[in-house]
């Protein structure tokens, strides 16, 4: 997901200091549910906004002031924001008007791209510097540049795959060999994938498109080659290509396994609803993001392979890993 759809526009809500805010949308910032673009886990996401990782979390209200300037208002009334989001998701109107006492702070800019604007005011723009701040204003928040590849874009790609799981899964043949799910230093002896290949291919840009076009196919035993976005990292060796197991896949799976022994920061592993009795697992680590279903395969995105999406087959190891991650993950209340 690269854009936050506006939930309501043109609602004049007073949220702080008697300044009118035209609310466009809102998102939750909790250990179980936060904008992944901000960080690999909940504490990191809070730090990106200069907030303490309060256990109950926050709500982020995105809107424009009377001059059209972008503002992100942080509130501690999580329930109110959750009800508003649920109402909007159901196509219902909801007047999100946080009480002044619930406002934690107001940050200039938006951390996410918002596709709508408030009517009757200037087009969205960054607030003018405060002349009384002596140049010490906070830099306006802004969404990540989608023309480059990095941790934020990698996490956004994983979010998009989670939202479009059915589209992506339909393009992976069950008889295709995948990158094996063993997590320890390239040891794949305990999987039933055999001499597996990372044959599933696609790009994170594809994941951001509703059609999911250009995604996975099985074109042979090479590890995924994609556009050299954001700087040209080293490519896997020919041996890695022939074995079909990118070293970044082995590292990511090993680090995910390590979470079972040493729990990571809150939000690093999250579990959410999936059809049937399955759960959707979202896990992140330094340089990697994984999205998987407990009854199915996993997709991995790596910082070192710009824009590419690698698939990990179930074998015998992946189901056990996903079930264990689900057991330790934080879940939306």
C-alpha cells in the first residue's frame, strides 16, 4: 500500500489549541497495528515520530488546517480512532473529533501519502516555519520516495502483498520449487523442498498495483533479478543462483527462527486474521520483511535485492516456524 485513502474530508474538527483541522484519515500506532513505513517494530515507529512507545499506543489523525497545511495530530484515545477507522471501512460516516485532553502533540506534515484533500482550502502543503521557533522547528513528516528502494519501501511492499495475498498466491504454481525454509546457515537438509529454486518472481511495484500484474512465474532456477533501484547492491554469486537460495533468504529465515529464542521488540512479529483458520504473519528484521499465511507459503523482500519478491515454500520447516511466530506475535485487540 503506497497511499492512505482519505476517510472523511471537509469535517471541521477542533482538536488542539482551538485550531480547526479538516480530518482526512487516521491510522493506529499500537504494538499490533502501526504504519510499517515508520519502522520494523513498534518502538522504532514511535521513535520516528519522537514518541514514547506507550504500551496502549496512539491514534494518528491526518488532516489539513484552515490554510491547507498538512498536520498529523497524535492522540492517546486509541479506542476513538479505532472506532472511526472501523466505521469508515464499513462505508459509514463518522465524525472523528478527539477531545483536547487526548491530544499528545501535533506534528507538521504526513508520514503517509494521502490521496484526498479537504475542499474549500488550499492544496495540501507543508506548514510555514514558526517564526518563534528560531529555526528549531520539526522537519515536516513526509512519505517515502517510491522511486528509490530501501527499508521503508521494502516494508510497504510487504504490506501490499498482505493486502493482495490472493492475487499474488494465484500466480504461484503449487508444483513450483521454492527457496527452502530451513533457517540455519544454509542448512536445508530438514526440508522437503529438495534442491529448491527461488522461482517465484515479482516486484514490489507490482504488489502496489491492484492488478498484481507481472508477478510470480516459474522461469527456471535463477535467483530473482530485478531493477537496480536505489544504488546497486551486490548480486548473489553464480553458485547461489544455481542453488536457488539467495543468502539473504537464509539470513532472514535464521533471524526469524532466532526470534523464538530471543523475543524481538513489540511489533516486530504481528499476526492478523486470514480466511479459514489461518493467520497472516508479518515479520520484519534488519534488511528483510516477510509476509506469510500459517496454512501456506511465505513471501520475502530484501533490502539487498531491490524491488524483488522471493517465495519460500512450505516444506517441513516453514509451517512450524509460522505457527511458532504466530504464538508469540502481537495481535489486534
